[in-house]
């Protein structure tokens, strides 16, 4: 095969694999988005066939393509099997091409190395089909993915003591002579295989359950000197180590995975025991880490004091004996910090590109006329807080610029976000442009409209309400007024961006409870105008580190000051054995004309979870503690109309006790509701508890929140929930919640499309995040579209991290 033919083959193998890897990522999450895969692959395979002069390559290519006959008509589970099988066939096709490829041209070797890193994990010795399937569940499909499967912690096995020095309850290691072994009897969970080892100071029993007899007698014999390590326990008065690692003293070498080294420990992979997997990872690191090409240029790495990527990957899998184990376990080594930097960097590259595109778009520069704003401000019955004044200045400054504003306004429940939104909207309205405010539910939209109309109508402005529940006649009339500009401020749900909706000149989009809407909904509403300014609001306080990640494409304003007059909510943890007294307390509030929420985790009874559910709890409470009171339920499986009706009845006082799931987390203001009871509070995140607590305390009456917990709550659980008793500062609570739960579960970011983090921790690694943001901004300023030759790998790694093409990522 000529060098040119080999180059063509290798270069065309990568695009042939790309759609299959895209389909298989995140447990085939994107498989349903692929259309016409068979013709696409045939088109991508054509250049390979044209460049190949060998029957072996052509036969493998035909075998690969035959897998996709009728692919679109197959059931999803069969499509998944085909994709994984096709990746394995591509590996064998790779090998056929590698065997004929020249190895001496540097640029060609770089291409070859990239292809080797993208091969399936099944090309590796020791990883069979079962292990490959288990790794696929962890989104590990390729050799490169496996290189990034990082140790969860490190054991220091360099220091060993005598058997007498082994301490129960701690990891220990020692050496000695085998003095006895179990006989060849049958072994099961109650009869372990046992090996007794002694030295001059004493002896210890090493025990294996289930599988011990299969390999221990074949490798070891009485009289052998062995090294061993594991967690030391005491059984029947004797020291014991269950499932230790053991090797012959004479074969022990100071290499990764041996008992004389710092040992990386990985999360379990079904089908592969821990020691074997460590050996596989050591081989993968040694063979493949040097092939990794650093996406960041040497000068750029030097500017930000970053280690070389290939060296970092090698060192995290193969630490040296003089490394600091404590630093490794705290992810504080230079090699881990580079990998953490990269995780943040590829998120921040997308955010920087979005910010750059936002700034480049032409927008409308509003004049600061102040007539309407002054009249509105003078009519307020209260003074703005310093935080509100600061945020108003930030937004007004954006509105004056000739580029669209994209700003996140975050503030705790009751911090006054709506007043800020309306006050800044007046600047847009005075410039003869329209404003749209989108809320997640009809009843919340109605509440906004009822609150805003009395503020704006005295100023000669019309406030309209557009929801799906309007009559056809009402909707036609409002749509006509919006199109002609007679309705200047419109409030609604997702109906605001439907096809038949038109605005005369939409200039300002306000989105309430941002995390309840997808990016595409936000973009769809923005596209109703000519690049309108956009303000998204959330009552979920978000720590700065998470805001930089989730909303890094937006400028962030924070209302961190509570308006005067807001009453604190008395919060208490209540054990389940005190439940009867709790219901007495709630009844006293009801008897004074107040209302209460009872929030439970489940809708229906669960066979696996012993938790309260809405269906049964509504019956139990209405027939028991709240017999004679008006009790209703609310949950997510009810239709929108049913949910709206229940919330409307509750807000009007027709329902006294509302038993609900967390569907009430974002809801209508009910000033008369003074009690929030959250059952199984230990099952909820702190930020969610804080949101639920914010449903009460919205009127003139003193309010309470009771966290009802199970009897088996641990001391750590009490300490966690204790934060709710100690503070009502949403940002402090959010920081603690993020620290405990991580970013994946916080405000649903697992569904946000963000890349997952392997090492990075948004609390611990804030400084690295700030550095990555600065670095990403610098890179994008030099190459705004990532189209230069130096950015090709950065572009590819960004798309790999997000599992999405860059053009789609830049939509919103």
C-alpha cells in the first residue's frame, strides 16, 4: 500500500466512527436523533473503499456496512447492539489498516495515534465483552475514555509493619510465611477459604469468600513467603483480613499495583476484579498516555502554568513512590489540577463563544428617559434595597448598549426580583418597545399579571395575559393588540412564543424561574423580536462557581439583601415519634384561619421505598389528624387544568391543607399559608428544602417550617438539616447543598446538558475554575470561531466533552 493510500484510509476511519460514538454516548441518549444512518455510513465508507487496494480491508468494510441493513426499522435495543458490534468491527478494520501504514512520517503518526485512542476498549487485553458492556454503562467506549477513567482514591502501601502492628479497623500490610491453608472442601459464603500467615511477632488469617479455592491453591503453597494488604478486622479474637491482596515475596516488584507502591483504586467494574483492572489501567496508561496530543500550545500552557496532558494522565494512573498520597487524595497535585482545569476549560470555551456572539449581535440602544420610571418609583409604598438599586444600575447599563443584554438575576425568595424587572422594563416601554414576561405555570402568570397591572396601567400602559386556557375570542383580541402594539406588556406561559403570536416590536424578554425552561424555549421567545434584551430570573440561589458553569454565557446579578419587613420563618427538625404533637400545632394554625402545606416525596406507594406518598397521605390526614378540615392533593401526574384548579382553590382559601409533592416548589403566593411540613426531609436537597420553605412567610403572619425526619436519621443527617434551622440565607444554604450533593443534582443540572466532571469540584476548585474561565476567554479572543489550525484539537475536545457539535452548542 502506498503512503498516500494509507494516509487516506486512516484519515477516513475517524469520521466513520464518529456518528457511532455519538449515538452510544450517555447510554445511547442521542440514538433517537440519528436519521438515515445506513446511507450516511455508506457515504463515509466510499473513500475508504476507493483508497484500499487490499481484499482484507474491503471484506471488513463490507462486514461493517452489512450490520446496518434496515437499521432505521430495528427496535431500539437491537439498534444499540448493532452500534456496539459495528465499533468492534471497526477495531479490526483499524488493525488491518495499521498493519499496512507507514510508521516513519511524523504528521501521519499523529493521525494514527489519534485513531488508536478512539478504538473500542475491546482492543485491550483483559477486557472482554462483559467488561466492555459494563464500561459502556459508565460511558467508557474508547481507549481514550478509559484513560480518563481516573482513580477514586489512592492507598499508600509503601510502609509495612509486622503482623503484631496490624491495627483492627485500619488498612494494613505486612509479610510472612504461609503455615496453613484450607482443604479442598466446597466453599460458600459461610465457609471462606482461609490462609494463615505468621512472622516472628504473631499470625493473621487471610480469608476469601466464594472464589478463594479457584485460584489461591494454584498460586500459593504452605511454606511460601508472601506479602499481603487489606482492611484489618477481628474475628473470634483473632486478626483477620477479608479478601486481601496477596503476592509472593519473590515476585513482588515496585511497580504500579504492587504491594510496595502508592496504589490507585478505581470504582468497581463488573466482570473484572480490582487487581486485574489496576493492571489493565497501568498498561493502558503506559502504552496510550504518551500518544495523547496536548490540545493547548506550549506557550499557552506556560502562560497559565499547566503541566503537559500526556504526563498528567500517566502520573494519575502511575504515581511515583515519592508522590504525596494526601495531595493525591485531595486532588491537589499539579497533574490532577491540569485535568481539573481541562474539565472546566471546555465548558468555559463554549460559554466564552456564546458571550462573544452575544456581544457581536446588533441590538437596540435604549435611551434613559426616566419619566415612567420616576412616576412608578414615586408610587411605591416602600424603598428599594441597596441590592435592588445596584442591580437596576447593572441592567440599565446593559439596556443602553447597542448589543442584546443576556443577564441572569438571581435572588432569594422575597428579595424583590419582580420589582427590579418591572422598573427596568419601563425604560424599554418608554422607548416604544414591548415587554414579554414568561412564567412556568398559568397560575403564576396570572399572579404576575395581577401584581403588575395596577403598577403600570396608571402610567397609561396595558398589561395583557396570554395563556393556553384563554377562550378563542379573548386570544384573538389580545394577539391583535400585541401585533399592533396596543398591548405593551404581556405576561404568559410558553404560549408567548407559539407560531401565531406576533409582536409589533418586542424589546425585552423576562423569564421567571429560568431552570423550568429549556434553552430552546428561551431562544424561541427571543426570536419573536429583533434581538431583544433578555433577563432570566431564578429564586434558587446559585453559588458563584456553579453560576459560572451553568450560566456562564450570561452576566450575573445577585439580590443578596432581603427587603425590610420580611419575617423570618421558624424552622425546626421534628422526629417521626413527635408527629402527633406536630399535627396539633398545625390544627391550631388552621383554627385561626390559616392554611398549611404538607409535602411528601412520592405520588404513589413504592414497593422498594418506605416513604409517605401523596395518595395515601391525603386519605390518612383527611380521615385522621385533619378530619373536619378541607384537604386536597397536588402532584405532577395531574393534568395542567387539574393542577391549576387545585392551586387556585388553595390560593382563594377554599382548601385548608394541601398535600403535595415538590410540584409546589415554584408556585403562587398564598399569603395566608403559614405552615410548611416536609415529610422525609432527609430525602431532599437543602436548596430544595429552602425553596419549599419559601412557600410560607409571604404575608403578615408568623410562619413555621417543620422538617419531619425518620427515626434512623444519622448524626451526619441531623448536622446537614441543622443548616436549615441555623440560617435562612439561601446562598449559604446553596453552598452547603452544592458541597454535599455536587453540581449534578443541584437544580437539575444533570438534565441541563452540561458535561459531567470526573475530578473537578465546584466548591474545592473555585480558583481553577476562575483560571479556566480566564484562559478560555483568552483562547476565544485569539480564535473566536475555533477555526484556526491551533484550535482544531480544542474544538474536537470541546465537542467530545459536551457530546454535541459546536454549532448546536452555540444556539443559546
